[in-house]
C-alpha cells in the first residue's frame, strides 16, 4: 500500500490539532487538498468577497507548496459557493491563480453555509498530481 502523509503548512497546525483534519494528504504522487476557506493564519474570517476568494487561493497555494507542488499541478478543482451569483468574480480571481494549460477540471457547487459559521462564502478543494 502507498504511504500516506499529512501535509500541514506552517500556520495551519491549529487546523490539524484543534479542528482535527489534515489540510492535505499526500498519497504517492497525488495530493488531496481539503477545502480551503477565506481565513487567515490566526483562523479569522477575512472580510470582503474578493478578499475571501484571494485568501482561499493563497491558503490552497500554501498547502500545495508544503507538499512540494504548485497550482500548476492541480488537475481537479471543486468550489463551494454560498451565492452562485459570485461566479463571475470568482472566475476572475481563479484565473489570476490558475493560468496553466491545460486547465484543471472544475465543479462549482452551491452551498447554504460553509464551516458551520456565518460569513464564509467560498471553499476550494483540489487534487494535484506531481510529475513522476
């Protein structure tokens, strides 16, 4: 069986220790990234719709970096939105981060609430594959 390794970037230790999940799990050359949200290193909600989206992508980037990967290695992206009317703004932010071709597969899902807390508007989950 392939070894599994929890990926915990600096500043996300509280997620693993207090909330009890790994920001990502690396299995072989595949990285499964848990949903990243618009909270900062102090686990506080970032204010502003675009700012939350940017923070979620920055968190995703940090998790991938800790696993030895980059956004260019993402093959599958799933996003959860509390308001699908935000999709045009989200796509503009996404395109700043994901500019490699081919682009990853993408699924956008409407969600009533994220993280069990009011105020969060976006969650980004990803799968990345490292070159062999």
